[in-house]
């Protein structure tokens, strides 16, 4: 049994990670400010005697410090999420990603606690070499484009974590997550799959931004959290950076048609210009595909959950949540 702390633990991925750790017999504390997290995500865990939830802010060291001190491992997931949220909360995004991560790393180093840092595929930026490998260059755009501020802040998190590993001896593993999806994820902040599913179920137009030829790969959240917990138990992975994603691609147009088919929706599929949604200061990434061979050398990682099945689960969850609302 280990004592695990999950920052951002009431969020979509964090709630599944908490469940996975509890299933493995660990003690779990989630810490969340509920800016994008939701207590409903962890409601089913509250009866477990090994689980507790603390509401607070990673920017407030006095709130974070005793929780880190009491832990043996910190899964640092707290961050701003979703393109829309990032575009609308620029200062908060940068502060949470940079200052918040610095707080976690500094406290973890002081108390001798291991850190699993959740990073993002966004750090690859506009790199046109596919699939993305962990050693590839990061190609970010202009500082006038809001999106690259988020990518830069997460890259800074990685640099800081690696500096603590090399210079301070902190045990750390960095995971670059690629488009994780599943039930409990909300489309409120720009996540494409739950947004499309909700629109399809309501019979509303399914709104595809841009021309829809953007290519993405989507990974089932339960496959992701299993990888996160498995890699944390591998000492040889410390100081490493690993892609956690799926190497099966689909265009956004094809995704919209698939969701329409799976849900039996009569919704129309329409295309909306980016600038109409996000304004002029936006730049999209045409393709995002991970090389997952590195993590597969360390753990048994085969994210082969069928996309149709995931969409069916998201649709059922969406119906239940809308009934609650």
C-alpha cells in the first residue's frame, strides 16, 4: 500500500486515476480547486476508507505542503484544460502550469516524494515529423498566439522537472498525454468528442471547426491511467519522458460522422471557421500522432479499446448527466 496524492484529482483523468489506485490497494488523496474539476466525478469513491478529498489550490503552498508531506508519490495532474478554457483564462493557465508545478516539485524534493508529471502532446507544437517521438524538437509558434503560451508553460514544467531530477535528485517521470477521452469528460472547455456526442444526442448541428481534415488519435482514459500507475512502479523509468496515446488516427470529419452513426443522430454536420469561435489569435495543429514504442519497452501498454465502444460509453454518460442537470 502506498499513499498517493493526485493534484487535479476531481478532474476527468484524475478521478479515473484515483479509482485505479484504490483498486490496487493504495491510499488516495485528491486535491482540487474545482475550477474545471467536478465532485460528481469522485462521488462514487467517497465510501472507500482509503480515499479522501481536499479542496484547495496548488498555488497556495500552505494548503499543498501537508498533503505532499503525507504522500509517498504525487501524480501532478492539476492544470488548465481545454482549448476554450485556455483561451479565456490566459493568466490563470500560465500561473497554474508554471507556479503550481514549481510548488509541487519543490515540496516533493523537500519531503523525498516521487512525482509523476502529466504533460501534454501540445509541447510538440508545429513539429511536422510524424509520429512524434520523445526526443523530437519542440516547434512552438509566435508569442502573439495564445495557444503557444499553454504549450510553452507545459514545456517549462518538463524542463523544471528534469532539472530537479538531474540537479536535486528528485524521482520524477514525465508523461505526455494525447487526447484522452471517456465518460465524465465534458465538452464545456472545447474537448471535441464529448462536445460532438452532446450535440448529436440533442439533435443539434455537430460543429466541426475549420475544414475537418485535422487528424487526431484518441485514447481511452482507463488505458491511460493504467499506464500512469504501471510506469510509476518502474524504477528505470525515472528521469524519462514518455508519450501516452494511441497510434490509430482519424480525421475530425470522420469522427463527426462516426459519432452521428453510433448515436443514431439526425444532426447535420456543419463547419465553422476558427476565428468565429476563438477570434483571430488562434492557430490549430493539423496532425498529432504519438510514437508509443518507448513506453512499450517499459510496461505492457497496448491502448486498443475500440473507439466505437468509447463513444457508446460517453453517450450513455452524457444522457445520465443531462438527466441529473
